[in-house]
């Protein structure tokens, strides 16, 4: 009989570990600062579309793969995705990202990371 630490790793476990790795990096290593100028590909700031695209992509995967069991957190993720994803939100001419937008994203990320850490 195999010992528990020798059991094959499931797809869900692999996905949780990868999501955690990426989300922690996005949460901790990218700046909350809102520069006055538009960055155009410079720096790791949470105002950048690439940051938002990656965050929303991970949250979509987490929701679709049912990696979150807490209904309240799932509802928050769905609300976040409804607000911050899709072509209409990211079209040219939209408002610039605000400190409030970043605070909302950070709050969701913090809770998702804490939840996933319980299963890693």
C-alpha cells in the first residue's frame, strides 16, 4: 500500500498550487500605486490591463473548476467577474483604474488565496 505522501497528485491539487503561485505573485509583487501617466507596457502595476486580465482569467478558472466551496466567496467572485471582465469593460476610452478598483481586487484575491491555502 502506498503512503499518503506517495499518492499521485490530482489535477485539482495541481491547479490549486498553480493558482496559488500566480495569485500570490499578482497580489504581493505588483504595485498598488496608480501612476499619473499611462504606462504602456512598463512596470508591474495593478493598473495594467495585463494584471486585470490574468486575475480575471484565474478567477474564472477557479469558479468553473469549483475550487472554492464557500458560496459567499463564489458569489463575490461572480460579482467581480461581472464588473471587471469582458470587452465592454476594457474597451478604449473607458475610465482609468482607480485605487478603489485595486482595493476591491485585493480584497477578493486575499480571500481566494486564504481559501485555496487551506487545500494546498
